[in-house]
């Protein structure tokens, strides 16, 4: 990959929560205008990677650069300025429950852009139209289905016209129709608006169809990277297990434990 | 072995004391951060007004009812005691001073902590648990400015207003017992009260209720903001809010009463 073209660069990042090591020398690059997928089994720190990129947590060692700026060194105000250029779609949608759908999407505009009400209304309606939920503008989050909530959150994430859009597990818990809608939206937003896209997911099939480049994380580091086709052709055990969804393999089905029979035969309290 | 146990127990006490100190430090730091956001949050005054409504107007029923009964009890007890000395006409004075200086601010604050403080705490805790606060951070909006500060200011404004209403209703309750039931002359009841209650008494009550409002709101928003993002975590934080608010209000009451004497 060409370094100059990188919007996000994660270099040799080490991160741990207490004694639990999450990353040990992670390297990831996100190219401008591309859809980059970050995949990996649950608990490999995919969401932590997003939090590192957004400056919510700081790496113990290594650097995370977004638009060339070292995120860990930024002051709160600078970090907030950077975050205005990056949209993040939470797994849960994270809509503000006391506001209507319209006000949720209008929220970042009201906070950061001092626009006249008619302009703001037009912008919000345009974004809601883009995700197909203009008709739900007056509803409240409690009335929305999971897929609808995620689409509203997507409208909110793009309302400030971000340069980078990050999706955290966008397909989890969605029915096939909603999943198809989200896949199409990710693709069209990337293509039409030229938004650099990072998708964190473990839905290999959906993400494989749209990603330009993928990273597969396991045990704190990148175990494979490349185009979806390259990843599919990879012979490494853990990659093959993940891509084909086999329950047992290098990533074991059983969490490490003592001998099964020994534990069954043991009398409690001895 | 015994000596070692004793040392262990002593160390444990020390750790508990250190924990308490650390918490006081954390609350103070949070207060500083909160105070820094109080002026910026006024750029959106309707957020504060909404919180005054939520914490204040919605507590009116419990405050008026409690005020009425407390006033009536004061009237009964005051009459019973004062008639032994033949000065039952001073019931109004006893009720008014008792309410304005002490019972009004303290009971309002305790009721506020139970009714509005718990709501504040669990609301903020649930917002954190459902990633709403994190989403604000990601949208470059400081949740302390947008969510916490308006609730804190709303509480500080609401408690003195509620205490004033509590006092008025309480005095009415005392009048109901003293004048209507026990037959004290209305003119005597009110004129003695007017003569006895000074502006400094009202000020004392006002300052107390502002301090209690600040204390209760601070603890509620602190506990909510730092609650563990689980159902159990939010529940525990709500309990801690009520318990620590009650203790802090009574402690502050002693300090302020001593300061005003």
C-alpha cells in the first residue's frame, strides 16, 4: 500500500486492559476512498481498535495516526475537531432516546453548525431520505426496529459529511432484508460520496462482497491481510477456520480448562 | 498469627479509609470539570429549563403533600408543648422558624434525593450503558456539558424553589391545626410569626437549600456518570446516590447551622 494515501495508520500498537493483552504489535492502514474491513473472532479487540482510532483510549506503545495526526497527542479540543471529520456508527445505534428521529439526525448540526432552521431541516430530510427513513422523522427511537435504528444512526453519522465513516459490527442482529439494505448503503455512501470506510465485522460473506481490503485479527495481531479473494485463498489454519466458519480448529471450541473427567469425578469440597 | 491478623485488619481499615479519600478526590475533580462546563451549557438554556421541570415541577406533588403533613405535625406538637406554658399563640413562630431554617431545606433535599436524584442517576447511568454518552463523545459533543451540567444546574435551581413551596404549604398546615382546629386567634398567629421571622432566617434557609441542592445533584450525576454500564451497576449507583445524599445533607446541615449561629 502507498503510505501517502493512508488516512488511518496504526503502527506497532500494544494495548492491554490490566493484565489482559489485547494488541501486541498491531499494524493496520486504511487507504483513502477504500472500504477496509477489519475482521476477527469475537474478543480479538476489533472494537478496541475503533476506540484507539477515535482517541477514546490510548495505546501503551506504538502510534495511531488519523489524517496524519497522532491521536494520542491531541488535546481534547483538537480531538473533537478531528472527530467532526469522522463518523462512527455504533453497533447498538446509540440513538438519544429522549429525541425524535429528526432531532437525532439534527443533533450534530445543532451542536457544530449554526445553520438557519430551514437549511437544517432540508439537510436532515436529505440524509433521512438517503437511508429511506424520511417517513419516520417524527418517530422516537423506542418505536424503531433494530435495522431502522441503525439506519437512523447512519443518517446521523453522515449528516456532517465526514471524510471517514466507521461501522462497528453493522450487521449484527439484522434480518436478511435489513442486512442487504445496510450493505447497499455502505457501498453507495462510499462510492457516491467518496467516504473512506472502515467496517468492523465478522460477517465474512457480507463484508467480502464489498470490501476492497481486509485485515484479519487474531490474538492481538494481524494474522492475514489482503483483498477478500486473497484472504479466501490463504492457507493458514486460523484464516481458513475463520473464513469457512469451522467451530473447532486453531481457535479452539473449548475455553482452556482442566481435564474433563478428572473434574467430573472430583468430589466437591475435596 | 493473631498479630498478623490484627495487622491485616488494620491495613484493611486503612484501605477503606483510603478508598473513601480517593472517592472524595474523584468527586471533587468531577465537580471541577462540571463547574467548567456550567457556563458553556447555558448557551442552550432550554436544556436547563427542561431539567428544572423534570427535577422540580415533577416533584411538586410529593413536596406539597409532605410539606402539608410536616406543617400539621409541627402545629400539633407545638400546640401541645406550648399550651403547658400558656403560650400556644406562638405556634406560628415555632412552625415558621422550624420550617424555614431547618425542616424545609433538609426534608426537601431528602425528598429530592429520593425522587429526582435517583431519576437523574439512573437516567445518566442508562445513557452510558446504551452508548449514548459515548456517541456524543464521538460526535465531538462533551456529555458533561450537554447532559450532566444542565441536570446539575437544574437541581441547584429546583431545590430552593421546592423548599420555598414546602415552607409555604407547611406554614399553611400549621395554621390549619393552630387556628382552624385549636382556635388560636388568626391575627395573633400571623402577627407573632411576622415579628419573629427575620430576613436572616430566610437567608439561612435559602443558603442551606442551595447547598443541599448542589450536593444532591452532584452526587446523583457523579454516581450516574460513573455507574458500571450494567443493570446491576445502575441499580447500585442509584442506591449509593440516596444513601450518600442523605448523609451529606445532614452533615452539611450541621456545618451550616453551626456557621449561622
